[in-house]
């Protein structure tokens, strides 16, 4: 299993979290993920953005960004609600795991 496959859920959460704050592009989220140690170019990211849009979690528009025409995505109300629920569940799992270690 590639590390990317293991971390896909976290990557989707990061995409939604970033898109909640500001419009994002595949390149933009790729750069943001790189800050967190994920090495993914826009190529693997864009299909995930499309999938999140198909499920109603993101809404996109074409715009000029970084001197190029890019598809910029924002989290929808459904995406924001999903993110809020996921944060709660991740926090619960994390806290349970930490308690087991101590």
C-alpha cells in the first residue's frame, strides 16, 4: 500500500478545510499539503477535487489565478457540515488512541 492511499481521508479533510477558508486550486492544495509533508502534485489532487464536487462537497468556478486560468473550489454548506462532523470523529479517535498509549 502506498502512503498516499493510507492518508487519503486526511487529504480529503485538508482539502475541505482549506476550501472552507478560501478558494483553492489543485496546485494550491498541492502546495498546502506539501507544507504538511505530503508529496502530491496537482495531477493526483485534481481527480479528488472533482470527486468532492460530484458529491456536493465543493463548488468550482474557472478563474485567473497565479497568471493562469484555473478551477477554483470552495466548500459548500454540505462540505462544511461534513468537515465539522469529521473533525469531531477524528478528535474522538485521536483522544482514544492517546489515552491507550498512556
